[in-house]
C-alpha cells in the first residue's frame, strides 16, 4: 500500500513536467497576463456608471411599465376585496333597518350591482347609505370593512413584489417589506377608498401617483445595476479573454518557429510545470496530514504505511512539523 502514495506523487510531477514542456513557458506567462488583463478590463467596464447608463437606455421604460402594471393589478385586487366588504356592510346595515327579508334583498341587489357596474358602485353604495342614514364613517367602522382594510394593506405589498419579481430579468428581486416602506397603509387605504367611493371631496393627491417611479428608482434600479455588473463583467471578461488569447496564439506561432527560442521556452515551461505540480503535491499531502491529525490511524493512512514510503514520508513529516 505504501508505494501507492509515491506513485501518485510521481505521476503528478511527470504530468506537470510534460504538460509544462508542451505548453511552454511563454504560453503560460502570456495566458496568465491575459487573465489579469481580462479581469482588469472587465472590472473597469462593469462600473456603476456604465451599468447605470445601460439600464437607463435599455431597461428603464420596460421596468417602469412592469412596476406600474404590478401596482395596478395589486390595487385592483385590493379594490375588489374592499368593494365587497363595503357592499356587504351597507347591505347588512340595510337589513337591520328595513327588516331581515328586505335587507337580504337589498344586500343581494347591491352585490349584483357591484359585480355588473364596478365603476358606479361607489355612488350606488353611498346613495343607498344616504337613503338609509348610513355614513361613510359608519361603513369604515364596521368590523368587516376594517378587517378587509387590514388584510388588504398586508397583502398589497406582497402582491406588488410578486408581480415585479415575476417579470424582471437577471434574478432582480425586491422585498415586500421594502414596498411596504415606500407606500404606507394609510396612503394605500386612502387611495383604495377614493377609488371605491369615487367622491370628489375625497380625491386628494396622496403621492401614490409617484410611487411606481419611486420604487423603480430607489429599489429596482440599484438591484438591476448590481445584477448588470455581474452580467457585464462576465461578458467583458469572455470577450477580452478571447481577443487576448487569439493574439497570444499568433505570437506563439511566430516565436516557436525560432528553434533556439523554442527549446528554451520548452525547458522553462517544464520547470514551471514542475513548480505547479509540486504545489499540487504539497496541497494533497497537507490534506493527508490534516486528516491524520483529526482522525488518527486508519486503514489507508497510518504510521506503518507512511514510514514505508520513499518520497511521501519526507513531505508528510515536513508539513507536519511546519504546522505544529
């Protein structure tokens, strides 16, 4: 079993020497330089300023439309939930005033009207309420409406975030909590009730009209720029690497036609390959040392096997002594 460790070390060293000689010193150095240049160029290109310009030029309008659509959809669902609660409240109140059977008929009539004439439901509900002596304050104080208001405010941010995240590219996401910070419950409910009741005296500017733009600029744009930096960096790295490697190939074709230079390049390449494989050997032996320290003797690595090796034991004991 001991000879296996020495064979593995020998194979790694031979592979490093042969592959280094075939690749050549110049090729290894130039490709390493190419990688550094590609990383540097990609980092320079993928700045916030560049990615911000890309976003503003090609993504801004599409993202703004996605946010606006998501907010409109979420608002419509919220309006529907509140409209049902308001209609039920007025119907129930009517029932208590004009009698059970008549009240049920009125309640059902309101619901039927609400489903067919959504845009007029506010005037209709308020008209019935005025006729029966029910004020908007009474409607809002009802348990059904207040409960619907609370659940609507909680669900709205989640629905907006889901709508935005489901339509944006690059894995860009915004959290419901951030949406909730941008538009408060009070502001949202004011907007929804204005939509439902459709009363001129309640139609004040709430700032909701600017919320989509604010979400796009303060939440989505920074997240999009971060995602774009990754995409632009990767794209720039690939392109620059491809161009530089093509130049390296041309240089190597020219240089390797010179026999003296070619021989020196191969020898230095073999030395470089030896250095690289030596590092690999030390890394593997280091793992063996750590395993031996934490686990102790086991079937495939114990004192007898280590002492029976020729090369492995010297490296093993050297590393073991260095980390003590």
